[in-house]
């Protein structure tokens, strides 16, 4: 089901991603969810799409998600 706000995101997303990354996740999830309305794997596809969208702008460094432009300096 689509998420109205970042507070509605699953704990695995909400507790690990920074607010901007949560925005990206929520928007990508909602768009993919609507685009695959007739697919039996609708929710799975939406979650995979959302994580892929986050990974285009953020990278996990240790236990922290950071913007890609900062990730190269932290490694």
C-alpha cells in the first residue's frame, strides 16, 4: 500500500535512512506501486524499485546511509 508520509514507512527504512533518502524511497515506492497495480508482485516490485532509487543517491558506509558525494570521502 502507498505511504502517505515518512512516518508510515516500514521500520527497516524509517530507522536506517536519513530523511531525504526516506523521501526518495517513499516517492519511488508509491510510483512503482501505482504503476504495477495489476501485478501479483506489486508490493515486492515497489520495494525493490524504491531501494534502487535510494541507491542512486545514497551509499551505505558502515551502518550509515550517506549521500554518494560524501561516501567516497568516508571509505
